[in-house]
C-alpha cells in the first residue's frame, strides 16, 4: 500500500521541477528590486556625531525605499506562485 502511494507521487510529479526557468528569472528581478530599495534607504549620516542631519527624513528614505522593498517582497511571492500558461495537452493529462 505504501509502495502504491510512492508510485502515485512519482507519476504525479513526472520528474518536473516545481519552479520553471521563468520563475527563477522573476525571483532574480524581485531580488534586485529589494536590494535597490535597501540601497535607497542607506545614507543620511551626519558628518559631526553631535550634529543632526535632517536628510535622514527625506522622501526617498522614509517613503520610496520601504515601498520599493515591500513591492519587491510581494513580487517575490508572485514569482514563486506563478505557474505560466499551460497547454491543453498537459491539462488533459492531469
């Protein structure tokens, strides 16, 4: 009985990977978006340690960069879940 279950799992997978080449490309794009967001967040250091630099509260660091990072993470979720177009012949086999 356990052997039949293993055979069914093997035939259902048919040696295919769960993610396609397109998924990996989309994951790479999402990773670049996240890194770009963190790069935009950096900077704004005061040259004098006792001084205050209001540049740390710029639109780029407080609003744009976090939105870019969040968008990158959402894009990563999309890239993992994306299945692509299926042909009619592969749909009829399932």
